[in-house]
């Protein structure tokens, strides 16, 4: 037996590098979810980061609650300001506890449903073997379903509160059912819905067979390249990213409210004051910094995803764009293997020998 030959047991053993590659292959989905969770946490550190979406959901929540549960005598809910945005909802009923017979709620960042949309979108994007266009269409449909389900969840608060407070009027405990429903849906309900939606989608698009085919195709099934061809929509995205970065810088350098809060905060530090005004200034300045970081993160994310394109090989295994050196090598190889005629070959040997061979 030669020295280079290996026994069957040695051939079946995996090297540590191969073990690491397999680990990364099967751990990429939880790793991607962790990265997305970290980015979402960073993005929503300041309050009302998703304010435009929060305002639209609060408006729909209020409109549907009044449409379903109001009568001629009273309105079921009213919409008002919270932290400068129309995101506060006040439920109204004679059996609610308190002097004003109201229950105040508001649509926060977490209540907007974006967290769930990002979670499900990450699962879809990380699924192997599914065409990119099908993934995009699926994400749009799934996020729309999540948005509708979230509005339905919010609309359920009023009848639950009214039902419990009618049985136990003007008592703070009558609202516990509404809070328990909110906690159950927030902690477990949406998670079950998201996983179920992904599993159904995975089987619907033929996920098992596609994943096996993608695994058998090897590691060279896609690559990242800097974009060489730019369309107008890419330029619009770049302009939007630059505007986000400009707004981020403006929020901590030229925003009047933020600058006033900074001045108040500097005076409080200098005078060693601890007052409610100093606390409000601290919160306002923290929000200004948080908004700046969030806008910067969004701008950089758009800038990065726009500048990079995902390339996939065609049916023949060729990449859309080959490096110049590879083209030259292939050209030289094709020239070397080009068949030539018998008369073009240069004869070797003596004249007499060649004539005898002919």
C-alpha cells in the first residue's frame, strides 16, 4: 500500500474546516435572526422610531373601533397626541375605572408589527433554493397579512375590556383580561402564527426539494459583487440613503428642540440641578441621538444593499460576469485546442525520411 493511500475510516473522517462549514451552513438562519434582532433593537432605541407607521395604525385602530362598537349615544374611542404623534387611543365606557371612564393606550414601536415582519422576512430570505422574485412576492404578501392581523389584535382590546368591566364595573381589576390577552398574543401568539406561516409557505413552494437541490449544488451557487450597472431606481435609493444621513446629522446639530434640550442639559450639569425639566431635557437629547443613529443605520443599510448585487451561475454553471483574467485564460486555452490542417503542421526530421513516409 502506498504512503498516500488512506483507509476507509480515514476517508470518512471530516476535517475541522469541513465541520465548521457544515456548522455555519445549518446555523446561518439563527445567526441571521440574531443579527436582525440586534439591528432592530438598535433601530428602535429612541421612542417612536416608526412613527409614520404607528400613526397610520392608530388611525385605523380608532376608526375601526368606532365603526364596530360606537352607537348614537357615545363614541367608543378617541385619537389624541402622544410624544408629539397621533398615536394615543382612549377607550370610553361608563363601566371603565377612573373619574373619566376612559382607558388610555398608544401604539408603540413594538405594537406596530414591524418586529414580526422582519422576523418572518428573514426566515424567507434565508431559505435556500427559492427564486429571488418568489421570495420578494412572498414577503410582500406575508407582511400584508401580518399588518392586517395586528390591526385585528388591536381592535379586540375594546370588546374584551367592555365585557370584563361590565361584569365588574369601575374596578381596576376588570382590565386584567385585556392585558392578559395582550401579553399572550405578544409573547406567544404571534410567534406561533409566524412559524406556521413560514412552514405552510415552505411546503407550498416545494421547499424541501428546493433545499436539497441547493445543497447538492455546492457552495458556488451565489456570490456578492459590487454593482457595475446602475439603473435609475438604484440612483433614487442612493439619494434616499444620503438624505437619511443628512437628516441624521441635522437631528444632532441643527434641530431646534434638540439644541434647546442640549443647552438645558448642559446648564443642569453645570449647576448640578436635578429637576423634572432636566429629566425631560435628558430624555429629549437621548431621543435626538437615538434618532440620528437609527437614521444613519438605515442609510448605511440602503447604501450597502444598493451597491452590492447577488450573482448566480446560469444553467451551464457560468457566472454572469467573468473576471478579465479568466476570460484571457479561456481564450488562450481555446486557441491552443483549435484543430489545424495537416498541411499547416511543420514537418520535422530529415527530407529523405519525410518523403519516404509520404
